[in-house]
C-alpha cells in the first residue's frame, strides 16, 4: 500500500508539471476565468423548546483528560501536537493496565503491590472498569490544559487564613474528601469511629468529587454521564454517579437560608440563549474545595453545536477566597445510556471499614488520637 501511495503521488506530480508546461490544445479551449464556488456550509439551527428557549436536553459524557487545575507556569491552551502526544501516552497506559489479570496470581505483598487507580494498591480490579477520559476538552477550537480559566494561572486561589484555620479545626465528611494515602488508614483516626464520619461518596450520599455539582465536574474515575431534562418551569440534571438528581427551579426565589440542601438550592433564568443557574443554601457538610456553607455557584449552559454544550461555572465565597474563580469545559453529547448506580448508604464495605480500624487498634498499629 505504501508503494502504491508513493506511485500515485509521483504520477499526480508529473501530471501537474506536464499540464503547466504543455502548450494549450486549440481543440480544448481554456476554461472560463470564473471560479465555481462551493456552497456555503449550512448554518446551524439551534433546536428550541415550545417556549422558544434553546433545547439543552440530552445525555452528555463529561470524561476528559483536562484537569481542574494546571501546573504552575504552563499555558491554558495545548498545541495539537502536545495534546495528541499526551492522549497517545494515556491510551498506551490504559491499554497496558486493562489487560486481563491472572486468576491464579499470588496475593499482593503486605502494604500493597504498588498498583494504583481502580486497584487501590492491593491488586484489585484493573482499569477496564474505569473511564478517566481519553481526550482533552476542546473550547473554541482549543485543547485546554485546565478547566480553570480565571485566575489566569489556572490555579484555585489561596484560601484566606480564617478559612484554612476553619478547615484544620474541623473534620467534615465532604464529598471530595480524600481517602487514605496510607493503605487502609486516613490521617485522622477519628474518621473510623462511626459511619457518619466517612466521606459522602463512600457512603453513597453524593457522587465522588463534585460530579453531582454544583459545579458539575469530571470525577476522572467512572460513571461520567449527565442527562438534562427540560421543561418551561424546571430543568433536571441527572448524574450517573450515585444517581444524584438536581432540580433547577426556573424564575423562582431562593429558599430561606434556614433550609439547607446537599446540592444547594438551584434557581435558573435565561440570558439570551444561555441558561444561567445560581445555587446557594449549601449544607456545611458539602464544602466544595473547602468552601463555607455560604458558597454561591453560578453556572452557564450554552448550546454550541448539535452535539455540544459549553459549561461555565464561577465559584464565589468571600469567607473562603478573596475573589471568585471560574472554569469552563465542553460537554459532548453521547448516545450511551445511563444505568443505575447501585450504591446505597448501607453498602456492605462500611462495616468492614470500621471493623478493620478496630482491629488495628487492638493490634496497636493504629495512629494515636
């Protein structure tokens, strides 16, 4: 095939050279100087609901290699070459780590086998079962190196001293709380004293990270799908992870501050063809990136094509950061179906998690409180 392509290329090159050097043939008059233009591409017509507003409905796959933050001193936009190289590298890693595991392999050594990701350092299931993303998000034709676009350095702003003190003095079972870096044990031994101190994702109350939102972010793990169902008075956003469903009340007033919700109170309105959602009234147990319960999140959903939405979010909490910060990424539509995430608060692992901590205490291997 390579030889054929080379031969064809040579033939075409010779034909062009010959045509340029040969005298005109009087029996074949030269074509008219007028150029026949290709028809202009058909303009995209945005689908609309009966009330005239854009139809945002569909199922979207949020999986992406683009992280929330980017390395200090690096640009927001990746070159196509760099992005392609990184995507190829990730594809190779996934291909290597999703290979079938031998059923008669020996048990992992004490302390783990050095594996990561889905295996959890103990020789568990392979990466066939996870979907951390395979491409970088594309916004305005640009491959993005981070979701955060403001501050320009792509970093979450430094927390205020009072906010850092607040975080260090409280143990709160947030949805984005990290699990142990030491195999089987978190830095705060009190985290294993009762089930309600375990992270919300582990207890199946909210999706891991901030996949349920707001803001709705990739979890870089699995169950990446989100579905939007829209009516004139309400917009529902369903997250595949832990089956969280958030209902946005259109053109409504926020609930009284005394009423707090896991995912806050979301109220929406239209600004032109963009759906704008403001969420307040968070519980102090959510604490997105260490925010206070007075966190305010502004989300913007804009249809940019027949199978894409642009999602933009702004985080505003004067008790935690000096100024708001903003991120954005594209939600590509998918034909995949959302399946039930069969997770519930009484999951079978929870008794073992707590009893394992009790066993370490009995053996004297648990850190001192």
